[in-house]
C-alpha cells in the first residue's frame, strides 16, 4: 500500500482512514488526532510532540522560496543539481507510479 506524504498533510483524516481500512483495523475517527497538527515533523521525532497546523503553515510560508523543505529539514540545492536529481529520479518515479497506481507530486 502506497500513500503520498502530501496526502497525510492535505487530507489527514481521509488518508488515515484508508490506511486503517487497508490494515483491517476497526473504523476510527482520527479527527481529534489530526486536528491537533502533525507528529514526527521537523526536528520533533516520535509521536509525543505535535506541531500545530498553524506552525506548519507559518513554516511553509517562510520556506516558500527554499528549493526543498520538509518543515525543519531544509536543504538548499543549486538549480542545476535540483534539475539533475529530478531528471535522474524521473524514470524511477514513473515506474513506481505505474506499478502502484499512485501518482505522487514529486
């Protein structure tokens, strides 16, 4: 089962329900959990610290000009290196998406 991390961020309740269903777990309302924010993002490891949606939005706005950002893990790449990496991974991502039927925005 493949999910895109963007789906967890953009549609957390729906995505968590799909994962739960796939695993054969009983139905569960994830709203109370997902409304708080995201866990295990930025420099918070584990699931004991939540990063609020407001903090995530603020950080995303701050990082809008960065080349690659994952809320707290920023890596600046030259345009040339970013282009080369995208070109290198493109056929592998395409094949992965074909095999899984899932198309992530990478």
